[in-house]
């Protein structure tokens, strides 16, 4: 994305968020999130529908096209009627993977009738008169129409606008605001623009909701880092704690970038990815489905929202790439879970902490040559209580751990708990991976990366990664895996940043996986000043400071004496 495109999107997102936030009134962020994101979804599918209509009109008028409508023998009115009838043929839309929208679900109908619905109005819906009692009712009716005519979206849309305790005039304002999202730009298409706005709003609502927001949203820079390292270019991608589907969105962006680099058609390449996810929270499950639909991504999120532990929606799945940001240190996760569950191959996780339950659940779904990455609290790297140390030892001795990355603090909106990324694989042998990289034999080795000094403070409370930070970590990881130069980087241990350790060394450290134990401290650059000269300078400076301290002490005693206090 070039600078002009970034500037356009940044101005648009700031304008929309500031305006939308002013309309929030008495609604809390969690409710308002669904109100805004649901309308953004309707705007997107309606824009896509309108663009397809324009294409159909052009095809009907093109004598070279198979859909050409010969105007010969038709009056102007008759031709217009024929074109209007053709534009209502569902197959024209579904053949291009565009959602078919009934008239009441199209944005222009919604925007035109919203002011009338403040005081209730009778409208023609699905060919029959229907009394619309509020703006919220009008929106719900539009959503019902989308679900009715698109089975893939059944149960996905949050049809609860009628129940929102918000001034109906505010809803009209919100509709008019979202209507200003442009879907035409000289180099960005509607999917790029609305997809970006959707992702931006998810992040803003996560900030607004604080701890609760983190349950559905992982910061984009962390997701980007994991995706750049694991490289899901083709195959089955799975997230058992998917939230709003951030890993899937970044996977799509990665495929587009890599396909362009390889001069492969991105659309064709994206068809080689299968998306599988699971989410317990119903409204978050809906957000994820809308997030996929906005981008035209096919997905399988199971029959329903459900607990990953007790109602696995993909029991037979063996995924090539698994990525997740599960809740840290989750308690009471094992209600209804058998102690002898076959997933606990490397040890039964403790009831008070689900970290190693998530990790082993993911391993149970990993394909023979698959790779997985998950964010966990730092305690997972060193804890030896309640069987956790034994599970970690078993994972290491079975040579499943490939890389450990220590992250800086303040990256998350919902927790200040220090975090790390675990990368595991079933096969460290030499092979060619799904992204086309030739991997060397890495058996018996683990790469440790200490990224705690990377990133910048984007505001007073949140840290973020730059693209250079992400590239630095990803390049060193791929250079280590391949044994060859990657983007100008040749792997070598770097004090304070990275080290490749064998299993014998890890055993000496009692199977603790904290990167700081292995990478050590960064080497200080020699400034060329002899030690004796440095000490002379430092002692002289210290002497001056002692003298100044004594002078200040005497002055304070003098002032206190003047007030009648002796020390």
C-alpha cells in the first residue's frame, strides 16, 4: 500500500470513528460495536451488489458478451423493463460470489426509509405491506432478508437493533454516517476500503471495552508477526479460539503479498486455503463470520458457537497451520472434560490453568508436516507446578518445540501480563514447506528470540511493532529454518536477541524455555576509551556530586535553623 492510499484510509478512519463515537450516547461500547459493525456489513454487501449491477448492465449492452440483450424491436420503455428484470436475476450475482440482496436489504432502501421509520411507516417488504415500527425494526428487517436469501449467513447477523436503547434519530445519523464510506478510489477497491474500516473499528472497540475487548481482538501487529513467521500460503488454517477472525484476515493479506511477489494470481492462490475456526461466545462468532463475508473468504466455523474442549466443531481436522491467542491462564476450563482425554498425550493440564490444554488441543489437530503458533502468558515457559513442568519437558524431549519468542510488555488492550509465542511442529526434518521454502534438518534444535526491546509506544499505554520489527524477527526465523540468506539476513546467534540451542543445553536449564536464559545480554560496543581513563573520569564526577550534596545539606540545615529547628 503506497503513502497516498495509507493517508486516504487514515483520514477516513479518523473521520468515521470520531463521528460514530459522538453518536454512541447511552450505549456501552459492547452494544454499540455490534450496531456499527452490523451496519458496516450491510453497507459492504450492498455496495458489492451495486457494483455487480453496474457490471451486468455493461454485459447486457455488450454485443460480444454472452449476456447481451438485443434491443432490436424493443421500445425504450420495454428495453428498460427488460434490463430491470434481468438485474433481479439471482444467478448473475451468485456466480460471482456476490450476496443476493432482496430490495428491503439494499442500502439505498434503508437510507431512504430510515427517517420515515422514526414514527413508524408501512412499507412493501417481499411483495407484501408491512408495518415498520422503528429504525431498528427497519434494520432488523434488512438483516432478516439477507439471511433468508443467503443460507451461508444463517444465524450470523446480529438482528437486535429493535432492542437497542438508543434514540432512533441517532440510528438515522449512524446510517447516514456509514453511507459516507466511499467504495470508489483510483487504486483501492470497495473490499479494501471497507475491510480496512471494519478491522480498524474492531481495534477501536477493543480499546473502548478494555479487558472485555481483548476477548475478541488480538492486536494486528502481533497477528502479523505470527503470520509472517508461520507463512500460511496454502492448505488448512485453523484457530480454535478465533475471536473476530484476525488470524484469517492477516493470512489473506499475506497470501496476496506473497502471490504478487511470486507473480501468481492472488485470487487463485486464496482458493487453495481452507479456513476452520471455533468460538465460544455467540456474538463474537457472529463478528468473525461477518469479517470473513466482508472479504469474500469461504470458511467453516462449525455448526454453532461452542466450547473447544467439550464440543469440538472439527474433530477430524488435521490442519497445516494453527494459530491462536487463547485466554491467558484460563481457570475451570475442564468442566465436562475427561481426565483421560486422548488430547492430553503429553500430560494432563491442571484445572487451574488451560495454557497447556490449548497447546495440546492444537497439537491434536496438527497435520504431520503442520506448524502451529500460539500466544501464552510468560509463566508457560518456566512454571513447574501442577504437572506443567512435566508437560513442557515432554514437548521438548519429543522435539516438538521449534521456536520461542519473548514479547515486550504493553502490547495488549486487555492485559498487562507478559506474553510469549510458542512455535511447534510435528516435523523438523529437511523438506519443502507449503510456502515453497526448502527447510534444513533442525532436529534437536530450538530457536530462542528475545523481542522485548522491539516496538514503539504508540500512545501512553500501548506498544506496537513496526513492519521493520516484524520483518527483523521473521527474517531471522526463516534464515535459521532454511540455513540460507533471507532478505539479506544470514542466521547467526546474536547476543541479547537470538540463539539456536540444542536439547542438551535446554535440559541443563531444567527445560525452562525463557529466551533471556539463552540469548544473554547484548554485547556493548567498545568505545575505545581505556578502563583506567574511564574510572578516573567517573571518580572525578562522583567527587563533584558529593561536594554539591554537602553544599545542599549545609544550606538546608541553615534554613531549618532559621526556623528554630536544629539538626
